[in-house]
């Protein structure tokens, strides 16, 4: 078994650690953005199904409410200034 020992200044180690932490934070934010719809701030279908599967595998108590949003496409055509009141308060997430 070979062991490599690398000596480096403490400042380099701190910089590497900070870079690693920054990348982890950015990765987490990217995952959050990819799982959330920008307009409604609801979870996207894939994220919803993944979370549902996890809950079912754990046999955890679950309440599922389905809602049909009539006129949702019409609401999407409202200008952004008028629509902001709808998206400021997430209904779920």
C-alpha cells in the first residue's frame, strides 16, 4: 500500500477548503433550481415523483391532494407586474 504525503502551505489548504465549500453550496442551489418551477415555485414533476417514491418506500404517513388549476394558462399570460402577487406566496414547496 502506497501513501502519498503532500506538504502545502496552510493558506493553500484553506483556499482549497473554501473552494470546496463554495462548490457544494452552488451544487445545492443548482439542485433546488432544477427541481422548482420558476413561475409557480412548485416542485417540478420529477422532483414530486422522487419525493413521493421516497415517502412510499419509508411507509411514512402521506396525504395527497390533487387540484385542477382551471385557467392556469390564462394566468401565465398576465404581465409579470400583475402576476407577482400570485408568485410571492408559494402555496406548497
